């Protein structure tokens, strides 16, 4: 490599889950965790985390959902990959996002990297100024668009 060339950038892989449900009134909710650690300590985020070596991204998404909330998703649908260079202050992270739906609002149990886990109305989460980590507001918007079009 010539002296003026920049070495290749290392990217880390993560997987996130957008889990939707509705309450008794029909109001759409999304499951979020409150981050226990930096970056974005104390901010709300989607359940998710690092993909282990040799692990499929969908398997990582399922594992992280279970580890952080105690909940499972029957079916995960791929939304998209998100890899904007500045999406994570720790460096280059590429996340594979999945969407799922569950019945009712099963009680989540916060564990692992989650200080809290809670169902929050989607309209609140999408409001400007809601304390979401990373680019999770965009991922939720994309999941909502994909999920809505799939269920028409």
C-alpha cells in the first residue's frame, strides 16, 4: 500500500428488532429498551446488539431481543441495512434491522444491556425530540412503512 493510501475501515455488525403491537384501544406501540451504557446511556433504543462471529444477522436479532427484553418474535421480516458512517459515535457500525409484530403487550423484562424495557406508543416515539439513540427513529419509520404495506 502506498504511503498516501488510507487503510481499509473496519466495520462491526449489529442487528436490531422493531417489535410492534397494539393495546386494547388499537394504539400501535413499539418495544424499546433504555440503554444501560454509553453511547447514549439513558436514551431509548431498539433491542439489538452485536452479531457474534459465525452468527446469522437474523439469529443475532432474535438472540438480542430475548436477552434484552425476555420476549421472542415468531417471525422477523428484514427491513434494511443501515451503515451511515456517523450513525454510531464508537466507529463504523452496520446494522441489519428486522420488524415483527406480537399480540397484546406482553410484559418485557429488562436484562443484559437494557436498564428498562417498555412498550411506547409509536406516535410518541416518532415525535421530534423523543430521546432515541442512533438512527433508530429512521429505522422505526422504515419498519412502519414496510409493515403497513405488507399488511394491506
